[in-house]
């Protein structure tokens, strides 16, 4: 009897584990089982964060920050790359540059890199970002400035944008360019996910700055998040339960970026957060106009509802920020896109943010901007971060190689 009870418990635990680990992942995603195992950890952390917040123990994002802490490294110099912690106009940055100075005195490229993490998580000191920065230094003979911008919920929008913009303007100073041997005509801004959002916003803002005489040569946006008005695009619907970034988590990131008011979070979850000011800009994120037919599939466009009245969400909350293009770069008119630098945009099929990137590609091209669009049919959000053991994926390494190759040819 004891043996049969033990067998039953073993089978039950096995069934529960299989149920928890297994998630319906499309067949054309590579290394599916590795992704399932990785995602089971992410889902566990999400559930723990929800439980912790419900019980009043720790804020949701404090628990989610475990990912950042677990992957934390101390970036140090080696024989090829010199690393230093610096402060650029009050903002902490990590500067990576070649250890050997060019004998010819040739000036170098520079890439300002902005990490992802939904404006709430992440750090340039995570292993994958450190590896990416070193790879760019050695492959491009470039100076990489990785920005440690402030994070929500301690600091809400526009703190993150302001930090990054201050860093960019600091780098453009003549003395700084000279000190790091940077060619002012070969500077790019780049980032993944929320970092891609900040990169796109900074590129736009520089065009409007009358005091700015140096301009970026390129912007490289890796599965960027670019709009908050419609959180029910086909990719949000198709990939609502996909690994690494389910819809609920992305909406939570957006909400925390603006406010810690839970009523705003609930409105965003229902896609009922727009007001009259933001509704006037819905035309810029109308996916029925800007998505290629193959991505629309069987989805029918329905404009997000506009909520009126004096609810807390729309009276004193962050509703006025919804229309701010520094938060949603897709919201600018075509005239604001025409003078933007050449762009690289990476999108993944199995990503809630896929359509943000696709719509930006369409709008940039319509405005005459030189755009390289690289779409990964088997890609998933965050894949570029999976380039170190034990979660190294082939697709992550391909993304890194293709991205750096584009920079080599275009910067």
C-alpha cells in the first residue's frame, strides 16, 4: 500500500509539474522545451509577485526585480575592452571602449544603449547586456555608453526619458566627444523593448531641439514598445499568453510607468483608458491602416472606446500623459518623422509588441526614412537577452550578430 501511495504521489507531482511547465508554444519557435522551462520560471515569479502584493508584503515590481538581481554582474575591464562607471550630467552610465587606442588617431563610432525591462526592471549590469556591449566594442571598434536610467515605480514618466536625453546631450558636448575619441557623425541610439521606446523618443526629441547641432546617424530599435493607446492590436490578442511577456505584464509595465494608481491599471487592462485628448491621436496607431495584410489575419479593427466622466482615472490621473509622444513615439505626425535618422527595427512574430514595431516601420517608410526591418517568424519577446548560460538560445545569438552587422554597415 505504501508503495502504491508513493507511486500515486510521484505521478501526481509529475502531472502537476508537466501541467505547470507545459505551455502551448507554436511549433515554429526553436528550442520549444527550453523556452517552456524558462517561461515556467518567469510565470512562477509573476505569480509570486501577485501573491506578495495581494498580501501586502512587497510591491509587485520589487519581486519581479529578482530577475535583474539574479543576472547581475560586475562589468570589469579586460585585455580588449576598457570599462568604467561614469556620471554623465547626474545620470549613472557604464562606458565600454576599446582598450587599445588607434595609432592612426581615427575617431570611433558610438552607441548609446538603453536596456529593456518595462521601465521598471533591468540594468546595464545584467550579464547579457554586458556581453552585448563587449561584442559591439570589439566588432565595431566603438564606444558604448550603457545608461542606468531611473526606474518605476520609484520614478514615473518622464524621469526615464529625461535621464536618457540628458546623457545624449552630454555626449554631444565637444569636450566629451574629444575625450572619448568619438566621431560626432557616427553616433547611434539603440535599445530593446522599453529601451527601444526611449531610443525612438530621444531620436524624435533631438529633431525638435533648436539648440542641438549634432544629430544621430542611426537608431536601432529591438522589439520596441511604441504606443499605449491601443493595447488590443492583433499581436496583443494573438500573443496575450505567450512566453516572457504576456499581455498582463506589458499592461502592468505601462501602468507603472505612469502611475501606481490601480484604477488606471484596471482601465488599461480593459483597454478603456483613452480620453478625448488621446482619442484624437488614435489615427496614428490604427493598425487597419498601418499593418501589412499578412499580420491582420482574421482580426477586425475596432477603435478603443473613449471614456468620459469624472472618474479618478480621467480627472486627476496620468490621462494627460497618454498623448505624450515621449511615451508613445508612434503618436507624432508624419512631418515629425521625415528628418529622423536611418532606422533598424527588429520584430518578433510571437510578441505582444510586434505590431508596434510593424506600424512604426510602415510610418517611417511612408515618411521617406531609410528603414531596415528584420522580422523573426519564430521569434519571441526578450530573445536578445537569452545569450548566456543557462538560458542561451540560438535565436538570441543570431539576433545579436544580425543587429551588430547592421551597425557595422550603417554606422
